[in-house]
């Protein structure tokens, strides 16, 4: 009993508390200094990407009453560099760097084509392109390290070049691009994903920094790369929270699959954010590779598509696709248009069932 009392006194002794707080402050300052050094080395320190103010066209109502609003093309789970062998999954998918490059190009072109169908005059003030993490395959598992087409570093360089081309096309088409960015769990360079310095131990984050530096003189393009795992942004009056999705939960629930952990994770985030004044309307998440568009939650598909892990676990099959929608200045998110990442194969032509006409 006496030892317990002594331990309590020691723990709550003012000097002990001060010493602990000073230690935590030094650790926080060290983390901040490390992040500052990284940004300074890369050349993005002056851009203040972690506190970028969203461009005005994402929040100012259009002066054209019939304008459709601001489109959002959600790019995540590219898994650039991973190889999917068709022979190991019944021939339903294949993936390589060559296929990834073609799918990214096709995704951007298809998104533009769909938005042109929606509004042939293309009266969009710009386009929002969230980058939701798992941009590269990474080496987090031995099997990936052994089977990836290239090591992570050259994979990152290859992806950088193709994302530069994609962003340029979008900027030329829509006049402006806003890119909020978060990291995934695959791009990390640590054995386990970190709660501290999650962003700064991820190749996704490094990719975003390089992209932001490349476009720093292009006033049409705005990056937002927060230091934490979530990115908050607004399109008109709709408040979005972008997160990768790995922190929402794990596993699945029987017949409803990934929706169980996703809905529970969203509920927890909403409760936490309400307490700190960061309420949001719609959660954007990747990670699960199952495209689902609901009012409160949008879960993205993947560029990679079905793979050996999904096949082994008997997950539902899904073609490679990414989310596309439009946010209206008065009505909020409206048109929902999943973008297939490659041309879809047509099945054999089937005649309509008909009954022979009976003479009367």
C-alpha cells in the first residue's frame, strides 16, 4: 500500500510532470525538425503544402446557374510496380507496369469523356483529384519484395513521370486541379506502420512532395499534403475527409464484408471529429479495393484490380475502377460515375427471349 502511495506521489509530483512534458516537447520538436529538414532537402518547405488554402473555385458558387459543379476523380490504390499473374487467379486479371501505365491513361481519358457527356460545354471551374495512398506496391511483405517488377525507388520514378503527364492533361482540360493527398499502408519504409511520422516514413508522401515541387510554378495546380493521416477539404458546402482506409478497421463481417469495419470506422471518426470541431459530411477512403458510393462514405476501387490475395481469400470479384462524381454548389454530391480503368470485354450476344405468336 505504501509503495502504491509513493508511486502516485512520484507520478504526480510537479517536477516529474514538468520533466515528462519537457521530454515530450523535445520529441515533438525533433519530429517537426525532421519533417522540416526533409521538406527543405526536397525543396517544398516554402510551399507550405500542409496548410495550403484550397483554391477559390472549389468553394465559390458558379455564376452560371446551369453549370454542373466541380468534378472529383479519386485516384488511389494504384499499387504501381506490383505484378498480378493471370494463371494464379483463373485468368480474370493481369497487372504489370505496362498495364498500369495504360490503365492510368485510360482512366483519365475516360473520366474526361464522361464529364464531357454530362456537360458538352465543359463548364467546370476545375477538377479535384484526391490521391488516396498505396500509390506504389512497396516491399512490406516478402512476397511483394520478391515479385514486384522493380524495386520501390525506380518504381516511384516511373509513377512520378506518368502522374505528371496525367495531371498536365487534367490541368489543360479543366483549367485547374486541386490535389489533396494522404499516404497508404503499402508505401511505408518501416516494418510496421507508424502512428508518429506516418507521412514522413512513406514513399507516397515522397511522391507527393516531388509532384508538388515539379508543379510549383504552375498556378493552375494546387497540392495539399497534411502532416497527419487525414486530409480535410471542402467543395462548396460539402465537407470531405480523405483517409486511406487502413485505420478504419480490419477484417470483414460475414455477408456484408468490408462495410462492417468501414461503417464502424467512419462512426468513430465522426464522433472524434465532432469533439474537436472538425465535422465532415462525406468520408473518402481507399484501401479496400471495392468501389462503393454512399451518401456518407465513398470507398474507392483500385487500378490494380483483382489479385492473388483476393482470390485466395475468396473476396468478391471487381474490375479495376476509380470513383468519379460531381459536387454541386447547392445540391452537394450528385452525379456518380465509376470509371473503368480499361475497356470492358463484351460477352457473347444474347437474343431477347420471345414467345411465338399464337394465331387466333
